[in-house]
C-alpha cells in the first residue's frame, strides 16, 4: 500500500479504526490507503492486539502507507487525548459491544461511523425485540443518522454519529425506496431473495460459515427471522408512509464477497416496468456508485467485486403486473467499509468518491 499524495484543497482527516483486525476493518484500511487525505492515528484489535497490521494481513505489509500504520492496540489502551485528536472514528466491532464503547466517546470532538447494527434501528422496542436486549444508550440510538449515503446525504453531512447500513439492507433499499416514494410499486407485496458471500459473517467464522460448510452448496438461514428484515422495513416504511412487512430470505453462497438480491415487486395499478426504470435511472443518473443496467441485462456480483458500486437490473416478470429487480453489491465495500468511507467523506466535506475510485476486480 503506497502513500497517495494528499489533495491540498482539502484538510487531512485524522482517523481511528476500532476492530482493524477484522474483515471490515482491514478493508477500510485498504481503502484509506488510496484516499490521500486520511491519516490513520490508531487501530485496535482484541486477539491480535500487540501485532503489526502487516503481520495480521501480510498482503497489506508493503509500501509507505503500510509502514506508517500504528500498532494494533486494545481499546482500553486508548487515552482520552488520543480520542480527542481524531476527526473520525470507525467502529468495526461486534454488535452490542459497540454501544458500550460509543456511549463513552467525546462525540462533540470526534465523529463516529459505526459499521455494526447497534445504531441502525431508531425504535427502541424494535431494537430490543430483534437484538434481545435493551439498548444501552437510547438517546444516541435516536440521534444516529442512518448512513445510506445516496438517500441520506444531507443528514449524514450534519451527523456526529452515523449508523452504517447493513449489507443486505443496502442492496434492497437503494432500488426500493425511490420506487415506493414514487408510488410505483405496491407496499404489501415485496419479496427479497438475498444471497451473500461468507465474509458477511466476519473473520471469527462460526460453524455454518466455515469454508467446508459453505463450499459446494448453498443454504438459507435466518428464514423469516433475520434481523435485517426490520432494518429494511424501517427504511421502506419511511418511504411508503405506511407500515411495510417484507418477505426477506438470506442465503449463504460459496464465494468470499458479494451480495445478489432478486427482488420481486408488484406494480401499482396503471404503472409499468418502464416507469420503474425511468424512476431509478433518474434517481441515480448523477450518482458515481449506483448504476441501472440497460433493459434485459442482469448484474452479477463479479461486476462489483472489490468496488463501491451498486448495479441494478430491472425486468418485466412473466406474471402479469410484476417486476423483478436484481441488485448487486460487494458486501465488504458498499455493504460496509466503502459506504463507511463514503459517509466519512460527506461528514468531512470531502469529495464523496475519495478513496473509493478503485475499479472492480475481475475475474
Ligand atoms: N463482514 C461484513 O460483510 C459486514 C459486517 N458488518 C458489521 O461490521 C462489524 C465488524 O464486522 P467484521 O469486520 O466482519 O467482523 P470480524 O469478526 O471480521 O472482526 C471483528 C473485529 O472486532 C474485534 N473484536 C472482537 N471482539 C472484541 C472485543 N471483545 N473487544 C474489542 N474488539 C473485539 C476483532 O479483533 P480480533 O480479531 O483481534 O479479536 C476484530 O478486529 C460487525 O458488527 C458486523 O456485523 C456490517 C456490514 C457487513
Ligand atoms: C453472510 C452473513 O452471515 N451475513 C451477516 C450480515 C452481515 C452484515 O451486514 O451485517 P451486520 O451484521 O452488521 O448487520 C448475517 O447474516 O448476519
């Protein structure tokens, strides 16, 4: 990782990464290396504390940027002064632990982008129901801005605490929210059939997400019970201005990265698939990361791998009055660290694409 020259028009942003030894933390460091105006001041790990980042991830051990990285330390070794010298802190930590840390941070001095699910649900009861415990800091839960960047840019720009969306909710909401807001699809008949690569489960792989249990097969999990359903419903309910319940079924695929969602919707009376296409093309025509494919072309996870792009295809179903939307992202980039960096750029008044211009990796 080579140091990219800073753009002198913009300030240097001092950054901390909690959980830098995990998949999303490491991906963030990879992206920050090509940012130019970000300086990593502190990085933490738990089991890997005390190690160099380059010894945990030998692929990132080379080059001037890598050599300047601080050692991985434990969270409780960070001093208040170290927090205060940061502009932005990324939390790439497990759920529930994150809120314990964030509630003690000086949020008037350091802005936070949280990649966990801790601050995504605004309603305290919904949070307790799906996460199995009361939130430790409900005020911050309410204050947090949901960082679906393209649709929340203005709010993200003013936020102290951004809740970075979940990977599945990102791929689902970017097509569905504009369609619901425009009244082009019915709110009561949305089916999201989702598939994810195994990195979605994190580096501390559990039984079920281990290589030999994922390769050469596919399985559904969290059927009718996955905690991303209420997160998707929160966004769609806001867009439709009526309560929405979705059918959401995630599957684990034998691939490391990528999410593909086949989304089945019913057209509102008198509306056509051409209307859906026009709406999404118009919504995203100036967006650098969201793309609507021409009619008849289906996106693949390979089209976005390693990049911050979202690619959508829109099809007329053979079943009358129904459409199929296929939405793909890289779960670790737009589904986590890429969107987190995009949010940081917005929060700090930097060009939104800084550090995110890497093209997808192929094959
Ligand atoms: N992977 C993905 O695609 C996505 C993940 N997310 C969310 O982002 C967050 C991070 O995910 P991911 O990077 O995949 O997870 P990983 O399991 O890969 O990494 C977790 C990180 O947290 C550290 N950690 C674990 N336990 C503790 C602890 N008790 N105290 C301090 N640090 C700890 C780990 O350190 P060490 O390894 O050294 O023990 C590691 O650095 C999670 O909340 C996840 O749900 C969100 C969207 C997508
Ligand atoms: C394949 C896999 O296990 N995926 C994870 C989702 C990862 C993600 O987006 O995020 P949060 O954990 O931050 O909500 C899961 O289903 O729980």
